[in-house]
């Protein structure tokens, strides 16, 4: 077996890498939270009340209540994606922070684990920010069920950080990430039931959407906010975790080849 | 037990063998130089020795640990100054030391206690809260050196530590390195400044095309490979002078552009001849490591 394909060797040495990123974030925490919050908030409130006023009901509930779960999902997806793509690329390629860390007793596996857990943590932070608005506006049916969105935000973050790290691993420059947003993230947001039920789409597109991770995130989040236990919880969790784990491993192999030659 | 030993180290990329059977042993407390032109395989050798990349063949023992298998344990006791500064631009001077110390598993308290000493070593007392962007090139290099000492390492790797620095900054780095050697630290240094190697290194090796081509103390290498006296002649008539007198008045000549290098054991006759003419400018000096380096690796440009 090729050496760079070996499975990840995980250790607790990733913690200082996570702390490093947290320390940078803390310096800019307020603008960062506002930035995370502003965009999804505007969409949720603008579309929710503006467009929602024209719609009788969507899937049996007011449009803004329908949109709330979608907003949690796509904002946590974006949060982790931006973190591993732009900030991760800065640390890997521009600032050479990873190379500096590799001279200490850490491996690339530790560095990447620090990055993915940090990106998941950032998703958790933006998930919490959106959730607090949702709680404030009363856009939930059962408070205790809505609490499940907290671990879900972490899982969505992990999932998309894993996939995103593949892009980081192969990217020659920041411009490259535009393809990922245009070809993957934006279509996914439109196909996976964030803004409208995926069943509205032509059958083929609906079938494709069933394979996309964001669909599984939405299928978990929406019932939880509407006061029901989601169906097929285990399968949805497995898909999200699977995308994250497989993405992480592919990315790790690619970064090993990129940096450790 | 030596601080570092490597036997028959090999590493290829495609058809190109970058490290082609390197043996080296570094004793504890020694300052060891790894010299060679660009592309000789110095940095690849360092990365192999640190366990960052796996050799195709060969054995490495770093501070008693087999590398790359136990590279993590070995690197706990090692400090590294990379060729390019990679200080963390998101942090201040002090935060850089703090964050880097944590990678070694040191507690925040232990690092905090060490920071004043490191700042003093780097000549950055009073700059603890400066941003990295506000530091000069020399300051950044000194901070990178201080960062490499955060875990109080036994062995320090330095990859071209003074490249791109002005003479003042370079002397400050040398002073710092001599201090470390006096403290008993083992130092492995790559450089292509012969003066640096001559000043600092107890022993050194010269690499070219992935192979060792010479090994010894700077003095030994000069004695072994080069005649003790060098006369450099400048001017457009140097060539014709070389044809007339070169072979009779010195043992060996080399031409580089408009300069003629005459190597000899006895320079008296040569100097007397030169004094009696007025068109050629000349410089008479003892042979040094650079002469050895150029003799062994040639005068061609390396890319």
C-alpha cells in the first residue's frame, strides 16, 4: 500500500492546534459572530416574513418556521466550509503554520484533526447563534427536541469540514474555491430542502438530492424544530458522519502527498 | 551515544535520487555543518533526519530514538529553525512562543516562566506585544530561533539560519548560536555561507548531488584539499598571464570570468613576479573553506 494512503493515526496532540485556532478566533470573536449571524439571519427573516407573507403555509407550517431548520443547516454548513477552505488554506499554504507545527512533536494527522474539530466547533458556534434567534422568536414547538440541534450543528460542521478539506488539499489558490461554491455548495443549498421542500423538484433532481449530505441534515433538523422525532435518525447520522470521515481521510492522504514529499 | 546518526540514507523522487547514500554521525555538544550548493539535497536530508518524510533506505537514530518510527518522541527534544520564517502572523511575539510551547505539551505556566528568558535571548525584551508584521527580518529570525528553544531542546536544527540577513543581524544570530554551543547544545546547521561554517562548525560535511563529497573540521578540509596560499588576479590580461606564467609559478590555476585563482604552497616567486608588473591587480590571502567548496562542487551555477 502506498505510504500516504495509510489510515489516520489520531492522538490528543490535536488539542493545541484546536486551541491555536480558538485563540485567533477569540481576538475577533464579536465581528466573527456578527458576520456568521448576519447573512443567515437576513435570509431567514427577510424570506421568512417577506416571502412567507405571500404563502399560505409550507409543509403544513408558516414559512418562517419551515425556513428556520433550513437556515440552521446551511449556515452551519457554510461556517465549517469557509473555515477549512479559506482559513485552512491560509494556514496550510500561505502562512505555512502547518509546516511550523510539524517540526514540533505533531504529525499531519494531528494537525488535520485539529482543523476538522475546530471547523466543527465553529459550526457549533454559528448553530448556537441562529438557535438563540429561533428560541427568541419562538420558532420551535418543543424546546427539549430543539436542543438536539446543538449536537447536530457539530455533526454538520464535521461532515462539511471533512468534505471541504479535500478542496483545501488540492487547491492551488483562493480562487479555486469559487468552483466549489458554485458547483457544490450553492446547488446543494437549492436541492436539499433548505428554502422549499425538496419534493417540489423534478423527480430526478429529488433522487440526486437524496445522496447529498445536506438533505440528511435538513431531514433531521426540520422535524426536531417542528416538534417531532425525525425518521431514520440512525441512517441520517451515519450518512453525515460517513461523508465527514471519508472526506477527512481522502483529504489527509492528499495533504500528506502535498506537504510530506 | 551520538546525538544523531544516519546510515546509508537514500531518498528518490521519480528517477532523481536526491539523497544518495548519506552517512553522518553528530556527537553531543558538537556544532555540525551540512554544506552544499542549492539542490544538493541538504533540506531533504534535514527532513529525513526529523522524520518528516520516510527514507527509501537507511537507518536514523535521533537522540536515541529510531526515526521515523519514533520521530514524535525524538522531536520532543529537538528545536527547528526552518529556512523560511513561518511565525504565526495572527499572534504577537509572546503569543507565538506560548502557542508553540503548547505543541510540545508544555503547560501554560511552564511556558510563561520561560518567555522572559527567550525574549532576552532573541533581543526582543519590550517587544512581547509586538505583532509579527512589525518586526524586521533580523528580529523575525531571532524570534524563530527563540521559538525553537521553547522546549529547551538538546539538539537544534537550523536550515540556512542567516540567509537574507544583513551583516549586523547575521552577527547577532552567530552570537546566539555560539551561546547555545557553549551551553552544551548540539547544533546541526545547513548553510551556503562558508564564513558561517568556518566560524561556527566543529565539523562539517559537503554534499553535492545527494552524496557526501568531503567531511572534517574546516581546518582539516582546507589542509586536505587546497594549497595553503591563494593569489587572485583581476583584469583582462589575467588569461594571457596565466598562459605565460601560470604553470611555472603556482601549482594549480582556475579561471572564473576575468579572475584567475592561483593556488600554491609557496607564493613568494609568484608575488615577486606580480610586483614587477603594473597592469594586473591581485589579492594574496590564505586558502579558506570557500576554495575547498568551489574546488569540490565546481564553479557552475546551480538551480
